[in-house]
C-alpha cells in the first residue's frame, strides 16, 4: 500500500472525454458511494501509479470505452463492492479494437466484490476486456467475492510472478469463484509463468480460448 504520508481524498473522481491521456500518481481515494476512480470515453495512455483505491459501493477503478493504453504500477485496490479494477480499452466501436497494451505491475487487488444485483461476472477482483496485449507481472489478487480475475483478450495475454488466491463463489455461473478465468471470446496466445492459484472455491484457472496456451511453474 502507499505510505501513510500519501495525500488522501474522500470521494470519487470521474474523468471523461480527455484526448491526450491522463496520469494519477501518489494519491489515496476512498469513498462509500460511487466508483472511486472512473474513466469514461477517454483517449491516450492512462497511468495510475503509487495509488490506493478503496471502499467504493461500486468499482475501485473503472475504465470504460477507452481508446489507448492502460498502465497500473504499484497500485493497491481493496474493499470495493463491485470489481476492484475493471478495464475495457476496446474503444467505442461495435467490436473490440486493438487500441493499446494493458500493463499491471507490482500491484495488489484484495477483498473486492460481493455487491448486490447485476449480471454474471459483475463482481470480483479484476476484469479486463482488451483487443491488445495484456501484460501482468507482480500482481496479487486475493479474497475476492466472485472470480479473482476475469479476462477477455484478443491480443496476447502474459501473466508472470503473480497470485490469484482465495476467491469466494457467489453462486452465479458454473465458473464462479475461479482464481483466474479467461473468458469465452479470447483469441490471443496465453502465457502463464510462475503463477500461484490456490484456495479458490471454483477452479484455480479456467481457460476458454482459440489461441495457444503456454504454462510454466504454475501451482494450484
């Protein structure tokens, strides 16, 4: 987590229609109402660095209808009722376009999900939908209510040095409570290297893809 000297903001922040990207660094957002940090219809690279997001009634971090890359580095997201982190950078068209790589590095997503209402896959730790490569390195997703991570990737998906543990099933779909769920519609190649998948109510990992899958040093 960011240190005790991190500036704290009580309340949410919504960012819309920026065309040259946006960076947030070194802040702690907490709110008991809407999504803590909400990006809608933006373009360019979104960077979230050394930031903590907690206690939202909805998502901790929500990025939707985005055209551009997304980078999370040293981010802590916890105790949000919907997803801890929800990213959709497919753009605004009818199909999921390749608009920029999604990178998550040295971050923690824990104790998210369990809200009331909504459709399947609404809640859990992490959700990503992207037409571009997804690169995850040094991520811990734990004690999620729902799936730990649910990912749809049209580009290559690489997950290294990460853990998806102790997801709790909510009784929604058959794959509920998975540590890592690669969603139907995924077409990119998948590489898992040094990944821990333990203590989940559902599958440690559930993959549905038409792409190649490479697994190294995976514990379940």
